[in-house]
């Protein structure tokens, strides 16, 4: 029975805890929050789990086999460093942080320990993404358009540039990651961001509420990704791929539509991608086989770099070339 500790007390912590509790090979033994009260609120729901407000105290007391890190972007760094120093495998929710220097430092530590890691790009684990990936083996991709159109999350840290990093880093990163996973790595990034509305609705809004980003891909294709958080409701999030044989539309709701000249085929997910994500990670811990993990820390750093390059471009007004 694998002992799992969860750092964080938000929606993702709860979701992962539910999935882990349903397994017969894992047990949630601890929650770590910014306060003991927050951690206790979750711990009371999962029999046998303890609550802590100090990470090292939890690690000393519970000695977990793995740690799930589910914290806001600005909270990354110390948590990963502490877990890595003890050689504990970890699954971390995206984004990896807000500063490239810190993320690169964590990557160097992970690689020095050859540690098992997984990053929460759960869309890779959907049937939609897997089916699209298979179909694209026999198609030429010309371009892709993607979007994340919705409302601004209600937490105060999300509105701060040094809290969330902005929508493209915190949310639209899923679409960036799909571009990388399905099409190609990114060579160049050009972005335009603006504040149009949300700074007039809430105090202390620093992040842009609209943006458009163009990606030049290594295989010659191009992609344009747009996002907004100024809507009063969630609208859509997904990616459309334009090929020599038709169009593939992937929706965040785990749905794929394959549009060809004479027919349209729809695919729906048969399984929970978060469950598949955990299964791959725990399988790696138990067996040493990492092949089922679709996004480890090293791979996720590449998606992170694209999103931070977009921010740099929006500030400078210039395209940003990514190093190989």
C-alpha cells in the first residue's frame, strides 16, 4: 500500500484525494496546508489522514512514498526542493511556477536524483488526445487554432502577475501543451496582451484579460492561441487542427470531432484522465516503469517555457526565439 501525502487544500487536492481513496493500492496519509485548519478540513474527510501546516514535519511523521503537489503557481519552489532532497517521487499540478530560473533549478535537482515525476497535463490522458495523436500519424498538419475563453477565477492571487503568472501561464498552458504533444515543439513565440475590462471590475488586477499568441513550430506548422478571462461565464477551451485530410477539433470537455470531406466522426472519452494520470504515476513508483507517464517534469518545462516566452513577448513587443 503506497502512502501518499498531498500538499495543498484546494480543488485539485480534493480531486486527487478522492481518486486515490478509491484505489486499493494507495492511501492518503496526510494533507499539508497554509494553516492546520485548512488541512484538517480535508483530512477529516479521509480516514486515517493527518493534517499539517509544516511540510518537513509531515515528511518526518508520515514518511510518504509519494507526494502530490497541488498549490498555486507562486507557491512552487521550496516544496519541490524539500521533496527532492529526500528522494520522494512527486506529481505536481501545472503550471510549474512563474519564474523560469526557479523551474530550471528544480529540473536540475530532479535530473540529478533521476527522480520519478509527473505533471498534471491531464488532457494528454484523454481518449480525445490519444485518438487525435493516432489519426495525425497519417496526416499533414498545416496549422492549429486554440482558445481558452472564460471568466476570471475568484481567488485574489490569480489577479496578481506574481501570483498566477497570468491566464496564458496558468490556464492556457493546457492548450500549449496539446500543441506540443500533438504537433511539434515550438521554435518562436509572438504575443499581444491587453487589459480591457477586469481591472475596472476588481481592485488590484495586474494580469491581462485578453491575449493572442502566435507559435512558429519546429516542423513548419503554425499555431494561433487566444484567451480571455473577461467573460461572465466559462465559454470554451480547446484546439482545432487543420490537416490535408480535414479538421480535428478537441474540446477540454474530453471530446474529439473528426471532420472529413464526406463524413464527421465524434469520439467521447470512456475513462477519467485524472485517474489514468495517477495510475501511470503510481505504476512507475511500484515497478520503475515510467513509460505510462505522458508528461514528466522535464517535458513539462518545455510547455512552461513557451508560456513564459509569450509573457516576455507581450512586454517587449518582439518575437521570442526559444533555445533548443
